[in-house]
C-alpha cells in the first residue's frame, strides 16, 4: 500500500502534473493540500478518468485539501475540518479507507497546517490553537482507529536535520521551538515519522523556495510529513521524496512524499 502526500500549490495549475504522477507512481491513497479552488471546481472527471475517487474540502483562492483513493477502495466516515475548532479555513480531511484485498481499514488524515507567518503574530497564535485542537481530536481518533496515518504539509520542521541552514533559520517560522514542541506532542501520541525512519541522517527536504535557485542548490526544508501509528509503522517498507516532480516546468514548491507499507 502506497500512501502519499503532496502540497500541489494550486490544483488548477498543477493538474497535469498530478495526473502524470498518478499514472507513474500509482499510489493507493494521496492527500493533497493547497487546492486553491472551491468545492464545485474540483476536477472530478479528470480524477475519475485517472482511476481515482476523491473526497475534498475546497476554498476559493486559499487552502483546500483532498484525499484520492484508487477506484475500488472503500471510502467511508469522512470528516471535514476539525470538529473541535470553529474554523472557516479548509485545512483537514479524514476518511477510513480499505483497499481491495486489505484485511483491515486505515484511518487517513490529510492536513494542511497553518503557516503561522511569524512568531508573535496573530497567524502564529492561530497556528498554535489549531495544533492544540488537532492533537486533542487526534488522540480520540487513535483510540478508535489503531491503524492511522496523519500526513500533509505540516509547515513545521522536526529538528535541525530538516533545515538546510539550521543556524541562519533558527527560531524563524517553521523552525521555532514552539512549533517543534507541537510536532513532538503529536509524535508522543504514539505516531512515528516515516521519512525519518527511512532516512535517519536527515538532509532530505520536501520544500524549496522558488527564489534564489533554492532547489538546484538544495536549500530546502522538510515540512511535509507522514506520521504512522505503531501498527502501521511496523509495516513500513520504504519512504521517499519524489524530487522529479519539483524539476518539472511550473512545479509546486513542494515534492510528493510516498510511504510504502506491507499490508495484507
């Protein structure tokens, strides 16, 4: 079973990339972020023609999340946004999925964490509130669903191994102690970092600024994560970043992250 997350930075712009990538990698479940389109503009015919069903939560111009699953996969108990937070931003979608032949279902949570703008700002305070609500809700989800994955654009680096210039970026947005403490609190619920398991040495990034040749110089951050519950982590085979998609013309500034699990 392949689980993937990708911030596409506008599905309208990046739809050809997404369709090509689906054909190449053929993931079983994909969490997309930053759709930047309203619900009624989601490209249902194109996604279905690619062999996928989808659920989504759209928002005009900003945010927006979706889950794509290979056709034939059971998709139920959909949750749109955090039920314990009054929020008009489209940031979370969850569903229970069960591919054909899989003995057990997996609870999949796809999320686009708030950016936070800068420490001390109103947007940073919102990020902290959102993270606290996520942790509270996720604890109840883990109690109900032992096989759970949380994946998406977290807008947080776990530690200095996720930062191309740890000293220069210390305590800036995505790299603050407050944000990292929130990420550690999510891990403490009983979740495991799939990409860190696969690449413990660090230096593997998922986002690169469009400016100053950041991608060719590999000046990036790892802010896109796949966190697995203990039963799923025990079945982790590989996890990688598909850098090829960041090399394409008009790319997203994020690359997909893909985890492969042995599920029977």
